[in-house]
């Protein structure tokens, strides 16, 4: 009796290996966790753990839970896809799998007064903008307080957002960045991506390594200055990249209030200073900012 022939397996999914392929879009390969750990978890460095998960609800929520359990500073959590990602004002952030960078980091800024923790989302924004300008060769601006913007076809488009929260005495800082999102995949017309902005580099591994290294360097300078935004150079760096200053803005404030005027400064507490039509200057610590286009003449 002839023995049944067992099909030869190549060891690669989709080529004789049982089970479906873990990814099918060749433009969106998965991140290599082992390689990231090798390159980022260096002796004396900030990053103490690097984890990549295929899917989760929110990297911020997951890392906040670990912070409450006493996880040390320097944990990095990256998701290939988030199904309950959160932005400011509890807005949802969703995108196709592996189309962007969706990550959170856990920070315990020793020696920095708690009242200066509010500078951390600005620090993340400066690190991201600086990295993308240098590595992806895309001019990235920062809309106060925490949006990353690029210009596509003459219009400002949002490509990323930052959300920070306190948990277990630590700060969890989250970043969502659209990398390869295509026009048909945009959640709203005002969204964009690095690819749509003509980025020279859209390899997420390269961008992630560069971003985390840039942030680590800036964070070290900021903590060494006890979080002082001027002494650390953070405030000048932010002002150089802030697209809100000098613009007419409409600020939606808590309680369904609204403030109209010109954004004239960012003060030492990270608040946006708006000069109203009557000449008064109002400092805004929280609000949703809309850049108002000047009327055509």
C-alpha cells in the first residue's frame, strides 16, 4: 500500500505553510520587534522595553495600566492597529493596519515639577516634527496644542496627534502618525499622510527608530533643566515650528464657549495667548483651535 505523500512545506506562510498570511499589503510590512529592541534598548539609554502588538484597543490605555502596576520608565508600546485609539476630547483615532505609527511611551520625569508635565506633549511634537523634517524630508508644522500638520496640494492637513495622560505617578505619552494612508482611506478630508505629502522615507521602522532616538535626546535635555522650557531650549524649538502663531484663530473652549482673535504667543506654561479684537490678551490652557483663513479681498 502506497504511503500518502506529505506536501513539502517551505516554512513561509502562504507558500506551503498552514494558516493565512499575517500581512498581505507589500507596501505595509510588519515591524520587527527583535530588531527594534536591539537598536533602541542600549545600556544607559531611556528605552527599557519595546513591545509591538498586532492589534489593541489603545496603546495609551494599555501602558497606563502597566504604569499603575509600577512599570519603570522607558517602556514603549507600539500597535500595528488600534481599534479604540483616542485623541483629544475623546475623539476616535482609527486607521488601516500598519498604515502608520501608533505608539505610547511611559515616562517618570524625576526632578521635574508636576506643573511642568504639561510640556511633554509639546516635547513629543517637537521630536516628531524634527525627525520627519530630517528623515522624511517633509516640512511638518505643529498646530497648538498637539497636532502635526503638512501641506498637501496647498492645504493644511493633519497627519498626526499627541495625547498625554497621568497614570500611576507616570506620564503616558501617545502618538498617532499617518504614514502610508492613501487618499481613499482618509477618515476626513482634512487628514493627510506622509505618503500623500511626498515623503522621501515611509519605512516605519526607520521613522520609529529615528523618532524615539530624537525624543530621548530632547527628553534628557528637558529633564536636566528640571523641565524648564526656556533653559532646555524646548520653547524656542516649538515656536520655530508652531503654525498657529500669527494666525487668526477660533478657540472652542469648555462649556460651549468660543474665543476669537490672533494667536500672538505661547507663554511659559505652554498656554496659547490670543489677542482679542478689543486688544485684550487671553491665555488659553485647553481648547480646540481652528485656524481661520483670511477673507479674500
